[in-house]
C-alpha cells in the first residue's frame, strides 16, 4: 500500500513568488524569508517523495464567484501555471497523478465528502509558490502532484474540523492505493493576515505560534477553532489555516516535528512553515 510519510505546511504568499522570479531573494527584506526554507529543500532531497498531495486555495484563476467548489481534487495529467493578470509565473508545468487523484476522489466521496472532480485546471500562486519554496527554480518539478483546492474565499468555508476529518479520509484513501509509494501531504495558506478594511495588515504572532505548537501537539484542539475565532485572532484571510488541518489530519496522532520557520512581515502577512514526520 502507499503511505503518507510526512506533512509540510507553508504560507503561499504571491509576493514571495514574485520576489523569487525577479531575483530578489538576497535582498535584505526577503533574505530572512527564503533562508527559512533552506532546511526544507535539504529535507525534500533526503526524503525524495514519489508524489505530493498539495492542499491550497484558488484565487479566482480556475474558479470564480460563479462556481465555488468547497473541495476540488485534480485528476488531470498536468496543470499549467495560471495567468493571474501579469502573465504565468516562469515555473514548470506541474505533472499530475490521475490514478492517485481518481482513487482519492472515489474513496473520499464514498466516505461522504462532496469532492468536485477537476480534469482541466490551471494552477496559481497558491500551488506554485509552495513548490518553489520547497524545490527552488528547477527545469522540472521532482515529483508528481495531486492538487486539492479548498474554498476559503467565499463564506462559508469548511470548518477546521471538517478539514481535519478530510485529512483522515485522504490518509485512508492513500493507504488503500495499490502502490508502495511514499507520499508527502502539504497544507498551504495562512498564517495570520488581513488584506482589507480597517484591520488591513493585521498580524497576530502569539496566535500563529500557538497554532504551530498545536499542529505538533494538539491538532484535535485546533480542529475546534471556530470561523469567528479565526477572523478575530488571525484576520479575515487567516481562515486559510483550515487547509493546514487537512495535512495534519492525514498524519499520525503523534508526530515528530522536524523543523519550523516563522517570520514577520512578508508583504503584510506572517510567513509560517513546519515539517512533521510520522513516527
């Protein structure tokens, strides 16, 4: 059977991708952000996963307010970088994994998660920035990717507990997949940030650090956080953290924290990153 060996969470800030693409990684403002991902690059070289399940949210690139799936899984053979208004990022096309995508879709739908199946989709910074942070600027991404998009843009997004339970269902699906492959699951988005209104620029370091601690030690407690608490404590866009709980739900109850990185600010947001391995 295939198995999930580890989970990785990271912010997916679009300005981080722009800084990387424009060669600004060594500038004083950006160098602490990118230096915090050196360990992740080494870790991925050591672990060499066969595939990644990458949880992210679309930013009106593939979907719009006309069509808003709560959960949408990619079952295509490839995903082109999306044009988000200034041209596609200069990154490789993402190689998909249709067999695994379809298997997860079937298993999770039969487990009563209403999953939308996507056979054609371009992917925006929500998916490509995390890959860049983990793998740099290769000519080809090192492994296949199953994208799973979550609605955290239009109310109501799924609850943290719903996401946590979906992670468990994804693990069950992976462990019934006929393969001996080793899979890493990634949760992206967050951490605390608010992009509009009187609280634009809001960042809550204490909440973010408690959330990182909880990912390692108390995921059940994190799954109980309400939508209102996310808005109050992490800002209106902090709700993206529910996607990290899908990653966490797919791991063992007890995990080994390999590494974490936290930096403020980066384009008016907090940058968070953590690597957790199953025991």
